[in-house]
C-alpha cells in the first residue's frame, strides 16, 4: 500500500492535476474570503468556513476522477488486480493520497485566519473545530469521488458522477420536505431499499437460492413491524434520506461544537463508500 501511496502522490505533484486542484481551491476560497471577510471587515472566520463547502462541488470531482478511471482506461488496473497488494490496500492507498493533497490545501488556507489575526482577536478553538469538520466533510466527499471513479473508464463521466452525487448530498434536505410520509409509501421505500442488497447478493454469486433465502429472512423481519409497529414506517423516507445529509451535520462544527455523533457519522460514511469501491473492484476482478 505504501508503494502505491507514494506513486499516487508523485502523480499528483509531478503532473498538473494536484497543482490545479490546489490552485482552483485557493482561488475560489480566496475570492470568497475577500468578499465575505476582507471588504466588509468581518472577523467571523468560522461563519466563512460554514459557507465554503460548496467549493467541493467543483474541486473534489477533479481531484478524484482519475484515481481508478485512468487505471481502467490505460488497462493498468489488471496489474493492480494481479499484484500482491489486496484490493483494500489499493483503495486505501488511492484514498489516502487524495486526502493528503486535500490536507495540504487545507493547511495552506490557514493563511486566511492568520491575516485576520492582525486586525482583531479570533476565536481559535472555534476555528480549529470548524477545520476539523471541514476535514471530515472532505474525507466523505473524497470517498464518494473514488467510488464514482471506479464505475467508469471515462474521466469526464467520473467527474460528472462525482459532481451529481455530491450535489445530491447538498439537496437532500430540500428533497426531504417533499417526499411522502405515509405508512404505505414508506413500506414501498423500505422494500426498494431491501431489494438493493438482494440484487448485490445475486450479482456477486449468481445464486438464486441464496438470494431467495435472504429475501425471505428480510421479509420475515419486516412483516412483524408492519403488522404490529406500523407507526414506525411513518416518515421513514425522510429519515432514511437524512442519512445522506452531510452538510447539515457540518454546520455544528463552525459553531465550536464537536459532536461525537457527527464525527462517527463522517468516518462511517467514508468507510461505507470505500467498502462499496472495494466491492465494485472485486466484482470486476472476477468478471
């Protein structure tokens, strides 16, 4: 894994991709910093950080689009599949390399509060808390980007997929307001969610019997809830969509609140998409 990590870091810093990512991130954030902080004489830097995540829509797809899509396009992914490194190590190596580039960019952005510190007193504990949230949010989006990259061999398609998936996490709180909350619609939504792992189970093993048994087990679990605890289904669509709301949980960090639930959520979210990436690569490896 370490050899792959070093190779990926060299690709980021010896080719324009890493420098373009850093430049674009600092350019957009610099404009926002000037407009929101310097010109109006505002010293609430944590509020500035709370408005910064939208930059992810444009920079994270560029950072992660080549991680696996380029390997697939150049057919060098076969070397990764047949090498000594396990798929988990490959995914972690690529994830950590992108994360290091991202952390280097975040470190450079510390120049903004240093500039403000010459003109007033800053609440450094709150600022550090906001940066912790910023790092966790970035980790989650990088994991999404790596997952999107392994789905295709086209770099542009990879970037568009990542952009759309990140955009969904921004819009999910708006979508939740308009989804139905009735028990019947929630039951249909629950069945759809249950069919997803069943489809994955069948596509992985091509065994109808195991898939059918798993479906019967799921049905036996859901049926008692529907018969005796039907009120639990009310509003379930909105609650389940809330799991995708990354930015809502981030808003507590700029207020200086380090929520353990939010930290565990971001780490779990990143781990979940890295797991999906490993599963996708495993399927391609044996197909």
